[in-house]
C-alpha cells in the first residue's frame, strides 16, 4: 500500500479566477487542497493559452464571460479558455463550461 501511494500521481488542479475572487475565496481553497497533498496551479488565460497540464479545472469566470462581448481583455481571456478546453476535451471542469454558457445565454 505504501509503495502504491508513493507511486501514485499527485492530483493537479488548475484554477482560473479573477483577482478579486482569488483573494476572497481561492487563496483559502488552494491552501486547503495543498494541505491535502493536491497540487494547485493557477492558469493565466489573460496571457494566452496556458501550456500546463492539469487533471481538473476549477473556474469562476462568469463575470468575464458576461463582459466578453464588450471588454476586449475579457473576450481574449474567454477565447483562450475555450482554446485550452478544445485542446483538452476530456478535462473535467467545475463548473462545466457549456452549462455556464447556457445559463449566461438565458440572460441575454
């Protein structure tokens, strides 16, 4: 059992959030996960499409999605997220991207 645990891959959780939400919520979340042995990786979609590989993506980008039609930076960020998701089609996501988009479309 110990040998199996030593050989087990560390879970890598990627996250993407606004700076405001990071301070408010995600700093504590990532500290908790790190204490449980989970590696947390902040994915920077503002700078382009990240190259890091992760096992799970957690995002809170609803505000950016809502502003992507009127804010060029938000639009570029959302385009980068979508490019990343296209290149990682089996990546589990919390909140599922397509579901969030459907909810957002209800308010347009």
